[in-house]
């Protein structure tokens, strides 16, 4: 093939590539386009649910849709205020004297570095507000703790026996053997998107994801500053982790796990 023929062949190849790029979208693009036919095919003939139904299309805002972001947010702000001032607040006399340590931890009963890491969440501030649709759990030795937003309490959700602790560690993927065996404290962020979705519809799922990422970034930076040696684990066996946290895996589900190797109990 001489130089002219080679040049013509390259020109044809480029033209075909342009045609494919224009007229033949990728399989993912096809899957994300919702039509009556694709919805029917996916519901009746596909082994997996239509991905567009789960997130991509259902969270888009379009003109004249029946479900939009509400213009009056007073109900949302009232629900948010209630969430940060009422649940998990104990009244005087609710706990028998001397039994407080069975129910909750305070900053002075946990590792000082961990207490400082979680300190911002015990008062009202923009970071605490991001715990509306995101629950912050702490695996603290053999205990599962839950940070109560805007309150100096870590509720003891449950206690784990040795096999359950190992079961949790075995659920973590793509982490080093050192993390798997030796870490004693883990942070877990769990999403509860429905708290937003009651007011914003499917769009609330996006808000929940944003808050989870923002909280994780803040925690990681603060943990590094406190020499707690944090790392991020996005990949884990969801069902195992959710069962350990007593989450249903649908309305509340684990999103991010952060081992703190610098905390020794």
C-alpha cells in the first residue's frame, strides 16, 4: 500500500469512527434512555432492574413534572429541626442511676483522639446538619456506637462477640492485612435517603450522597490532623455490614467505612 492509499484508508477509518460516534451510542447510554419499550423489556425480560429506574432518570428535574423541589421548605426545616433536637434525647429519670455507661458514652469515656474527632458533631453547625440523612456509627472494640447529632452522646447500639467482629472485618475488601486484623475502631457512614426524599422526592438521594461524601472528607482530614491514621474503604459486603449495624439495607444502608488505625483501646 503506497502513501496515498494509506492516507485514504486512514481517512475512511476516521469517517467510520465519526459515524459510529454519532449514530451508535454506547450500551450504557442505551440502558439509561427510558422509553415504554425499554421499560417493558427490562421489567419482563431482563434479569436485572433497569438502572435508569433506580437513579439516573428518576432524579432529573424537568419542567412541568408533577414532582419538583418544593418552593416552600418550611416543612422540611421543621422536620430537620425536630430531628436535631428530639430523637435520642433522654429525660431526667429515664436511666437508672449508675447505669449510664450501659446506654451511652460521653466524650470523657472514649479515646481522647476519637472524642476530639467527633467533637464538631456534638453541637449545632453546618457539618452536623449533614447528619440528617447520614448516620454516623463507630465500631469501638466490641461495641457499635451511634453519634447523636447536636448532642454529646454516643449511644451504644449493641455489643459484638468475637465472631461478629471477625465477620465484620472479613466483609472489608481491598484493604491490607494489617487493617483487617489489627484495627480496633472503625467509622461507618450509612445513608438514610428517605429523610430527604419525603420532601424532595428521588432528588433527595443526590442530597444524601453529597452529604455522605462531605462528612467523609471532613472526617478523613480531621483524623489525619489528629494522627489517627485513617483510610477509606468503599468496597465491602453490604449485607454483612448492614446486618451488623441492624440496617435494612434499603432505606438505611452502609456507604463508607473508615478504619482508624491510630486509635488503640
